[in-house]
């Protein structure tokens, strides 16, 4: 009972914080909108899926290609409170998708960070450690540099690139059905370095779209759309549930693989699930928002100070705190006269705070 | 509970059949057989690399052996899921580095893992409380295990194992890094659990501790069982020499009444047989010094119960003992003299029994020794008597010598042998 009520309590508090942050964030922008209007416009935006249709999307290379059918959801909006129509458009079409996508990406990155730190028993671990971010970057930069047309374009390429890189690292590090964690770490490092070279090489040929590529690599939420939200939300939620189901196994894995085996854990299988889950959830986030650093590293550390090391409570609280943090950081990123990529804000805010914790000896080792 | 226990006692809990395993080309276990009865505390002893840990890792199902099998209550371990094995066998590791500062209670709770389904986050509080109380870890249930001392942490790991509610406990060097007080605390606790019905198999480095707490010892070396049985029957000079490749003296620890083993550095035997007559401190020191120097020894007469007798027995020297606290009769004296005649040198000490050696010269060189230091108060100062005429040189060398230190004793013995 104790663990249940603690999870519930912490999650409720953090969820409330997230909702508040979202509402405040929706007020901020070139046009300032008061909270009441934001709340009404948000309620008007609430929708449930009411039908599916298939739409064709052109897929191919250099003008050659074929039409690929892609499912498209139709939504019904049950509420229509009175809101000024321009405010409604600003909140519904410009701000909410971006804020929600930020929340989902922050949720995903912090979850993956908590899992990776536990998995590697290493405080430096973050979602990019097994090459997911570098793989995504190769896919994204390739699409920006070369005229490749695939459904959802850049996002698909980044997502696939991320998973291919992570799977490649896994294959390299696995021998005879066993994947030693240290080998995985080193293989991840080597493949990251190699993919870094590939990215740099592609960047030489991006020409006019160099700025777009650079912005993507810095992490941004500028081009967020409801489509991105639709794609990432179910995937992130589903993977999160699986990872949460393995939270207790992850706790036991922290005792060391040998001890975990004597407690009845199927260690290699659990490692595969955790790696796959963390990779997919990171790939989903990176594909839509580029490489946003530090969320996956510092949020789990901070939450571990507050709630302790038990992953049953650490995973949900880190996820919600990560969502709140990224929404807040993106609000800062777009609040100034010139928008900056959110990755710059998370690193600029996160790194000093992390150093502060480090100096206070709050964060030292696992 | 008792009703179930009665018939189960007759069953074998753990059977190891013809177990062999190699790491690469290196064979670590070679045809090991072992049967452990319920309610037994079995210690695996032997040198590093003997295969103790590999045997334990086969029993708890971590390792899949190359040949042979381990059977738990009638079912081969290989046929059981790791979860099913861990409901029957709980493992206490040497020392766990636990990351992320879990509390004692959280660690013990992890012992419930094999009993719970993945989505069951309930905390089976009853077995956890029992385990915390049984191991006296309940007072630091909310403290991070990283803050605990080594002995306390070992008890937490034992509590985690108890929370698994296993019938068999497997312990891999549970006391290797502990202070002596914690060593006996942990092993005493395990022994208590065994007397309450658990079965325990432990690799224990310290032979004395193994002998003190375990019912049965299994001496392993080079992947084979060299001896098995009660501590007294396993801890013998011969078996230990085979297993460890060094000489040992096994005596009875006066405080615990269990065997205690002292190992000696490589002893290179030298030519020469020395007989020591008379016990006490002098006799004991003379025997130890001469034995370590590599001489072939015999002893007697020595009073029964004298500490020199214990040492002579531990070093496997032929010894004649006589009833204590009374003059030594002719029969015992003659028997001792028979041994003495075969020796090249006789050392007569100022300890009990020494006075029985006749003053008449025989063909052996003779040295008197008083090695007790201040403890020989009241005794006549010893003099070294010359050889009875075989060699004048020897007689001169040892004449009128008073041997009062072990160095002088060794020098005198070597002189006698050189000239003889």
C-alpha cells in the first residue's frame, strides 16, 4: 500500500504542476492571452477520435515514387465555449500543439534517462548513450540535405535512424545471447562517434538548408503540429506502461546481474525490454523535436533526490517532471524577441543547476 | 507445518550428480557428487579456484554446468525457471554493491520478487517483517544500506534471502570481508536458521569458522572433492596437504572445542631424527622449533593432556604418553626410550616427563633444554650432557652447555648431527 499511495501522491502533485505550467505557457507569446480565455480555448480544443480515413502520401526519391496510404483520424469536439476566434486559433493551432509536444518529449526523455541510468548503473547515462540521438540526427540531416520523400518526411527518417543505430549498438555488443553492459556502453560510444562523422559530412552538402539542419540538431519545437502529437502520444504512453511494468525488475537489476538472477529475474530478457523501450521512447521524442540535451540526465537525478531510488515511483515522477521542465524551458525559448532553440535553454539552465547539486554533494554517485 | 516437515525430513533437498564444468579450457569442477539432507549446514572449503563458487552457482541455477545435474527436491534445476529456482534456493552474496542507496526495507522487499507477478506491487509485509526481525535488521529498516557496516549489510542480504522463503540457503563467502564479531554473528544466525529447518550450503574460506559452525565439511581442490564428513574427519593434515599443498597442524581450539587449523610455510625436511622428552612450555617450544626446522620428530614420555602432546599429535609425531600427575612407570619410560634410541639426538626438557629419562648414557647425543623462560622458576638449571662416548668431539661441543633459547637448541642439535 505504501508504494501505491506514494506514487499516487507524487504523481498528482507533479501532474498539477504540469497543468499549471501548460496554462501559464499558453498565455505567453507575441499576443498575450489571459488565463480564463486560455482555459476556455483549451476546453474547446478537447476532442475525441470519431473516425478513421485513409489518405495518400507521396513517397519516393527525386520525383519518382508511389502513393502510400496513411491512416488519418477524424475528431469530434464536444465543447464550444465562447472565445474570441483569433484567440481560439492562437491557442488551439499554434500554442497547444507545441506545448503538448514539449510535454510529451520531456516525458519521454526523462523516462528514458531514468531507465538508462538504472540500466547502466551509471550516473552519466542518458538516452543518447546507445546512439539513439546520433542515429536520429543522421536520418533528419539526410532528409534535410537530400530530396527524399517519405511519409512524415523528416520525423520518420529520424525515428528509423534512431532505432537502426540503437539496434546496431545492441547487435555489436551482444555475443552468444548475452549483452554485457560495459560492452554496450563502449559500442554506443564508438557508434556515436562514427555517426558524428557521418552527420558532419552530410552537413557539408546541405547548402541552403544548413540553418534548418543546425536548428534541428540544437533541438527545437518550432514546427510542432497536431500530427506530431498524434504520432508521439500513443507511442510514448504505450512504451511508458511497459517500462513501468518492468520498474521492479529494474530495481532488482541495480543489485547486479548475478544477484538479480538469484532473485528470479530473467536478466537478458529484461535488458532487451528496457533497452528497446528506452530507445523507442527516445526515438519518438527526438524525431519530432531534435536533440534536446540534459532533460534525460538531470531530471532523474533531481527526482531521485526527492523520491528515492525505487523506479516504481522514480519513473512516473521523472516523466511528469521532465514534461513540466521542457514546457517551461520552451516557454522561455519562445518568450524573447528572437526565439532560440529549446535545446540551448535546457542546457543553459540545466547544466549550472546540475553543477550546483554536484558541489552540494547531493548528486555524486549512484 | 510440522505435519509437512516430518516426511520431508527424509527427503534429499539438494543432490548434485557427477557435475563437471569448464571455463574455456580450464576445468573447474570434475565429477562432483554431493547430497545435502534437509536441516544440514554444509561448508565447502578449499583453496581459491577449487571450484567452490562454481559449485554454488550450479546449485542456485545461475550456471548451466557442462555435465551432470543438480536436482532440487526431485526436479533437475535445468528444468525449472529461474523464478521457480529462486523460490526454493536463496543466495547470499559475499557483498553486494548496491547502487542508488536503497533502504534496508527496500532491499529486503526485493526478496519477494520470485513470489510476485510483474504488476503486483503489493508488499507482502508479513514475510518481510519476519525476515527483518529474524536478522535483527528491523532497527535500520529505513536507513540506506550504503550507510551500514559490512556486518549489518550482510545481515540485510541474509534478510533478503529469508524474505524469499526458500528451503535452501546458498552462501558464497558470507564472512570474507567481516570483522570477527560480525563473522560469528552472521554464521551463528545461519546455524540457528538451520536448526529451525532451513538447509544451508556455504563456501567458507576460514577453516576454523567452517569447523565451528557447520555440520559437515566438503573439502574441494582442483574441482574434485578431497574429503567430506564431520569437521574432525575432514580437517586432517593429509587431506589439507593434498588440497592446499602446504603443511598444517590441526588442534582442538580450547575455547570452542572444535578443530583449529594452523598452516605452515613450506617446510623442507632435513636429515636427522630428534626425540623430545618432557612436555610443558619447553617441550612444546622444542617440538615446534625442531619440526619447523625440518627434523623428523618423536616424543615421550609426555603426560596425557599436556599441550605438547596436542602439538605432537597435530604434527603427526610418534609419541609416548603417560598418565599425568604421577611418576612415570617403567613401562611408559621404556616405550619412550625405545623411540629415543632410534633418534640421532635426544632433547630432554625441564617439563613434566623429562625427569623420567635415565641419566645413563646411551648411543644418542643428548641436550638438555629449558625453554620456558621465567616459567622454569624452581627447576634446576639445565645442562647439556655430552654424548656417551661415541664421539669425543660431540661430547666437547655440547658439554656443559645450557640451552635456554630455541636458537641455541637448534644450534646444539645441528652441532650434534654434524659431528655424529
